[in-house]
């Protein structure tokens, strides 16, 4: 890790863990957090969970695990360029989507609706539930006993007016850079979106213009890949340059906490990103094929939910304490959230 600037969060300033532990001889607290997240079952399950598309769409697109890795790469690049704490950034990036149930936001919507009378379901809250309580890996405490800065970062994603650490801001902006870019790439590769449609967005147009300046002999696929590369490059460079300017007079992480979010795109780029997100919503997330898939998997999840709520004995033994303490609905939601897209499909009969 490169040297941390005055406004970066030093590992030695950590507020520690809920359950006190002795310092590790050669890993700082955030390196330890990162390793605990990577070694937990919920992290491994990300490989079987969709981002926007499932296996039935093809095999090119991102899964939630590869999305998580893209976010970590982008966030670390920005963090290193700005002199922030890369270990804290990396750990929070690995954690950020760990609470997603199968079938992405569709799965989340279904569980939230089914749990309307018992506290609802939200993926960021589920992430905290997993790492604070549900993962059982260590003899001395429940969950992963992560550093408070990592947990606070995840709480920030649940919506709060408090400004988070610059490292958490970096992870958050990298998340948006990753999905704004890879959802376009995936949708085009899968044939749900054409170059003729996406060229009308300002974000794509600017990157396409740059690629045409550099290359004149690319076929359609080569051109698209070059544009995707420039989309990421431009957003990352813009965030770094914009943040550098804003950080000029910041002398400590405490000062940055009293200010609005500083690690963000320029106003102009933010507008282009908002336009791209509206475009993705209309053309990709609400594409007839995606909508039909959503309808089908919603039915699967609802069917399984009702089956398990009706007969809790069908749930594996490790959910017994949740049934006892929080009721069958919450236990069923935990169980279903722990499934992959494929294991839901298999339980429903592979239809
Ligand atoms: Mg994400």
C-alpha cells in the first residue's frame, strides 16, 4: 500500500471491534477484516448470485462476485491515487454486496414484500446481519467481529445524512462506476441493447468520440470494448481530479467527516451518469426479457417462502435459533437469502 495522506484514515485510529481481540502480528485491522470477509460463506455465495443477468442469459455477464472484484479494483485505484487507506477500501468493497439474496433486486423486493409485517428485508441490513450475527466461523464470538469503521461504512449504505470516511466514499463511487459501465457492456453483448440506442447518452457519446480519435479500423465488438475501457478510465480520472481539488485544504480525516461527500464525480459527469442510469432503467432493467425473468423468479421465491413458513422443519438445523428467537418468517428469509440463483431453481424443480 502506498503512503496514506493526512486525510486518509490510519489503521491505528480504529475504534476497534465489539469483541476485543489482541492485535495481529503482521496484519493491520483492515487487512484482517478483508480476510475474514473473503473467507466467509456469504462471500463465496456471491459467485452464484446475479448482478442483472442470470446464467440463462449466457456466460459473458458479471456475477455479483465479479462485480464486487471490479468495485474493489476501481476503488483501490482511486484510493491509491488520492493517498487513502487501501486496506479499508478493499475490505469495505468486498463487503458491500454480501447481503444480496438470489436474483438481485428482484429477490430483495419479493422478500421485502413477504416480510412487510415482520420488519421487511433490505440487502444492506442483511449484510450487517450476516457479519454481525449469522456467520459462525470463530470460537470467541458470533459473526466476523469486523472493525467499527467497516460496519459504519455498510450502515452508511442504508441511508444516513452523516458523511462517511473518505475510504467509504471511494468504495461507493467505485460501485456506481462499475455498474454504470458493466451493465451497458453486458446488455450489449447479450443483445438486449444496440449501439444505435446507447449512442444517444452523453456518457457513451463522449467515450465513443475519444475512441474514434484513437482508432479508425475497429470492428463493432472491438469498438464497444474500447468504449467500455474509456468509460471507466474517464470516470475514474474525473473522480480523482475532482477529489484532488476538493481535498487540497483537508488536513485530517476528522475534518473531512464534517464536510459533504468529497469523493464524487464533477457536476457535469454526475449529470451524465444520472442520464445513463435512467437509460439503463428504461432499456435494460425493464427490458421485456428481463421483466419476464423477474416475474418467473419472483414466483419461485414466493412459492419456496410459503412452503418453508408453513413447515419450518424443512429448514436446515442452523436456522433453528432464528425460528426460536425471531420467528419462522425471518428464518425463512435468512435461508432464502443464503441461496444462490441455481439452488432456488433446483428447489423449485428446474423449471
Ligand atoms: Mg454493488
